[in-house]
C-alpha cells in the first residue's frame, strides 16, 4: 500500500482543498483494475496523473500510484500499483479519487466549477437578498441555480444576461431578473 511519509502527512490538504474527479464503482476484470464514474469534464487529465488520493466512504485516505487509465463507455478504467487482484481492487469500491484545488484545469473567463457557486449569496441589482445557492440543476438551455431563501426557493437561470456579477471568491452573485422570474 502506498502510504504518505511523515513529511507528506504534515502537508496533507484539508477536505475543502480536495475536489473529487472520479468515484470508483467496482473492480473491472480480473487484473486489479477498477471502473469509475467520471466527476470531471476533463477525463484526459488522468493520462497526466501519476499519484492520486483515494478517499474511502469512512474518510480513510490512501495515496495511490496510477499505472494506467483508459476511457470505457463513458467511464474510466484505472489501474493502481499494488492492486493486482479483484479482491484487492474491491477495497477501493466507492472511494472518491480527489485532487487538490490548485491542480484544477483553469477555466475560461465567465466559466465556473459548480462547487465554486454553491453557497454563494444571491442578491438582486437593487440590493434584495434572495438566499444562497444550495444546488445547481443541469437540464434545459441553461443550468439553474437553486436558491434557498427565507421560506422560499428560487430557480435562477445561470445566464450572463441575468447573473450580472459572479464573484465566486467572495461567494456573491448579483442578478438582474427579468420581470416575473422571482414570482415563479
């Protein structure tokens, strides 16, 4: 098992600094491979990774050496050093493969990762506070910000003509809703 040494333990990132890019579903085949659901829009990143962290559902973290990866039917097959059997690979079932925030792919301007928008305060251009983004629904023409307010829920399209200012670092979104949007 590839464990962290003492100097690496001291520099271990916090949970807030780790972003899941895959979730291991089950072993794949008989040679210790696993198949994982992709949680990233950039699956090509796996070809560049040598070491990854796997966080099991109980919170245990393992540092693993990634030997190879390949896409398979919308998922990714991963092979880790030291995992040579189905039984050994099954130990990783339901683990999340995570990377540090600093290793995220840089997005173009006016694009955000969903996790960056969660918990953002949403206010109107006139200063009315509506609530905070609790989730993002991705169906339809534009993603919808699910905003939980005082006893009320709002669905705000994530469109630049409505969301006039998005400051993910300060966790604030200023909207200029068209007439009637807030009444739905």
